[in-house]
C-alpha cells in the first residue's frame, strides 16, 4: 500500500497544491491521500488524521509514504527522527517532494542505507545546533547605550556615529533663535566616513532636537 499525508496549516493553503507535486513525484503510484489542516508547531496539538497514518504504518501494510515536505510530518527534529525509526521498523519508505535525496537514500541497500541516515541525522543535528546558537547570538548581539550607540556581543560599536558635541550645541543654539529644521540643516556642515564635507540632513537635525527635548 502506498499512501500520502497532506498537512496544511492555514486557510490560505490548499491541499491540491501539495497533491499535484506529489503526483509528479510518483505518477504511476496509486496513492491513498490522508489530508489534514492543522499546525504542527506545537507539540500538544492533536492530529487525528496523522494518528490514523501512524496506526496504518504500524500494521506493516504501508510500503511507501509520500509527503510534500518533511515538516508536514514534524518540525521538531527529534520527533522526526523517531518517526523515521518507526517507519524503518515497519519497512515503510518515506519520500518527499522537497527532500528529493530521500529517494536516493531509499535505493541504497542495507546496511549502508542506515549509515547514510546516521550521517544525515548527525549533520542535521549540527546544523540545527549552529542555527540555534546563531539565533541566540543575534538576539543578544545589540546592547543599547543611550539613543545613538549600540554594542555588539563582541564589544564592537554599531549604529550611526554620534555627532560632535559642538555640532549638537550649535543645532540647539539655532533652534533657540527660532530657526526651522530646514534653516538649521542649511547652516550646519558635517563630514561623512570618507571625510567629505556635506550639509547635515533634516532628519538628523530633527532627531537631535527630539533627543534633547526629553
């Protein structure tokens, strides 16, 4: 028996799109489709249709299972690995539209197919761990220091370089005389990173005035 599990998570997603891709993957297969519209992000979400698929696999009658993407089964890598082990025990081959390499792995004779799967799992775990570490570094990367300065997790300064104190004082002085932001911008000269002289932007004047009115 060959079956396909189709999961869509929002009302905007239509199962027919996944079904069409899966039929292209195996046009000669007489597939039985199991369709479900639920999210797989949360571990405690009950998926009755997927439970039926699991029960069917455990009977040993399912030779091939087709999905559109492995995240249609589980997004959690550990749960997905457990599912692969279950399918291996009951001689069910998993095929995926977005993971075409699975078909190649399924064609490798034992025990070499197990060795390849172990390598895939190893590299997958390393990739997931590095991704998690990178995400954590990005979240902790910026430490705000006032309004104009940010420090990276390595101690590097990020963001726009602060204007000299004398420039800020001159802007405040002009504002005190009743000059408009446009008039102030036309009178203040600053330097870019290449030491080229230019007029300060009106947005910079506005930000300096706003910061000093707090």
